[in-house]
C-alpha cells in the first residue's frame, strides 16, 4: 500500500508536501494506512462517484460565503471556485496558499487561513466585498519567522 499512500498524499497535499511538510504528509498517510479497504472504497465512491452537483442551490444562498481553493489544487482550482462564487448572491472566491487539495490545512498555510477566517467571522460582509472587488486577491500573507 505505500505507493498508493504516497500517490494519495501527493494528490491531496501537493507533490512536494512529503518533503516540505512531513508532519502533514505523515498525518494524511497514516490516515490512509489505518483505513480499511472497505472504508477506503466507500470514501472514494462517496466523494468521486456519487457526489451531487450543488451548483443549482448556490443562487439560493444569501448568507455571506467564501468559496476557497488552493493555488494549485488539481481537484478544485481557483477557476472552479470563481465560477461557483459567481453564482452566489453574497459570495466571493479566495485563493489560499499551497498546492494540493488539503493544502489550506497544512502548517504553512495555517496562518493565512486563520487570518482569513478571523476576519470573516468579525465582518463577513466586508471580507466578501474585499474579495469580490479584487477577484484575484490571494489570502492574507502571514510573515514567517
């Protein structure tokens, strides 16, 4: 199973995650190693094969909403997020740092995600307006020390 675990980890976290963020890669890899074959098959079917298209309901959402994507996510990219956000009454797309589907949860991206969510919870309308005004605005950068 190691080659499959490495392939899935690279797909979800990005091709350089095992080197750049070994803790995150180990966490994801361990989750796959612990999963039963039946559980893995169910997760793959649920996420990939039986995933409903929720596009029609986006126009009905009136609450302030951010649609996020990692900069280099092969499964949900910034263009996908922008298309979805364009259907929302009060929503915007945000490009988060990192690559891979789970990149926004990585240690490297955590400060930017934390800043974005903190600002959104404090004033959701202002954050949506900011990202709508600049559709290409990246998530806030947090200086590294």
